[in-house]
C-alpha cells in the first residue's frame, strides 16, 4: 500500500509503499515528525494481522500502543535473524528510530537485508552516507512550511541541506485530522472551536 506522507516543496505527493523492498530513511531536525511518521507507517504495516514488526527506539514507551517487539535502540547489536524467528521475510518490518546513536558495527546489523526497513536520523552526514552506500535507499527530509529556520528555508528554495545525504527529497508533512485511520488510540474528540492541530497522512 502506498501511504502518503506529505508533499514536496514543488507540490508533488511524497509517500512510502509498504510493499516496497526499498529501505526508507527519514531525516530532519528534532520535532519535525520523524518518529510520528515512522509510527504511522508501522501502524499501516501492522493493519495486516499476518505481519509483525521489530522496533528499536531510544524511548520504547512511544511505541507501546502498537503490536510489535519493542527494544532499546542500543540492543540493535543483539538483532539476529528476526525474520527466521517470526515467519516469512515479506511479513517482517524493522524500524530503527534514531540510527545516529549506533556505531558502525551496529549499523551493519540494523540493515541485515530484511525486505522492509525504516530508519530515522537527525541527519548525521557520515552515518547516513554510509547507509546510502550500502545500497538503494529512499531518503525523505522533513521540513515545515511555516516558520522555517535558515536551513529549512534553503531546502524550500531548492538548495538542499549539507547535513542530509545526497539525493534526499524534502517533504512537508501533511496535516492529519482526528478521523484519519489509523490514528493514536489516545486521540479524543476535540470541539470544533478548539485550536488543536495534529498530523494527517492518507493511503491511496
């Protein structure tokens, strides 16, 4: 399923196909929505109950509502053949939320050749460049359309960012409404006069 994430600065749709064998790398500054989008894609993945996911994150409680194996990101070193342990390779998703904390040896284990992989990164150039050198990779850089800092303004003007890997596609995340599915189970109904805002992503 092709799940839309947002739009590029020139108005093209940007997304991720959950059937793709191409790893996805989400980069961006703190608070740009890397973990939120990784969670959202994982939620779509797990909507098929025959699938499973392994999530390595610095704050595993952020993934507590999802049906997945949750481990601290530093435990990536212990990742041994998760596909063989749980079933068919095409049913396995590996998410590493925060690859910047991994050393080079761990990084090799974080990409064991599994068919479906999602990484997030603050944009460590040396680390993400090594990831790209390992093979084909779809890299999306998350920016905000409004109140952009100097680096984000450069992206929106088509100049790119020096701390992102070559070929990174800048993406402005969509706004997500309360009734979009799947959504966080703790999202409650909000009065129409509320100033509440949230992210939106849609599947097509």
